[in-house]
């Protein structure tokens, strides 16, 4: 399908189960209204409230173990320099099909919080500013 008015119509990838992607069309009036860009499928059970073990897939920040001297560098709040945001966001947005908006919001969040969570999705608990910054509608602002 050809999208003729990209400011009015965006495809947002919504994942309900691992490997099963559903594309939902959402009308938006500006880029500020686009609240969330999924960068990778979510493992089965994460979105389900029935599975009490779903939260065990993500580790709290205190349990993340550094593999080297600088493994957590850039992952904790305020640990990056502003010029280091672009490479971190490139890595964070590497698996999304929505690279431009992901990079835009990631760099905006990184400029404010000076951190980017490790990995291509999740792990937002290591950077509270990145995790808690919400849109006007209450959705997450940072990818």
C-alpha cells in the first residue's frame, strides 16, 4: 500500500505474540503524537497479563552484570556525552523497520537523559529518565 500523506497516516507495528506481527493503522496529526516504535518482536507472554513469569524476562538494573570495564557506560543515566548519542541510537534502532522516527526520538531522549538502554528493545529500567518520559497520551516517548 502506498502511503500518500505520511504526516497523517503511519503504520505502527504492534506485536501480540512472538513472531506474529500485526500492523495497525493509526491516524496522527504530527510526529509528536507518534508515541512508540517497536524495535523488535516481544517474546511470547510479555504482553499477556495471564503470565506472571513475563516480568522475569527483564532484569532490574541492579542485577545487570558488566562484561567488561565499560559495559554499562552509556546505559546509566547521565553517563554519555551528547556527541555519543548518535552511535548508541544507531545500535538501539538497528532492528526496527521504522529507522527514521526511531532515530529521531532516540536522539531526542538521549539528548535529555544522556543515556540509551542497552540492546535493541527493553532494558529501559537502567535509565529511569528514558523510561519515564511519556507523551501527552501517556505512552512511552523513547524507543
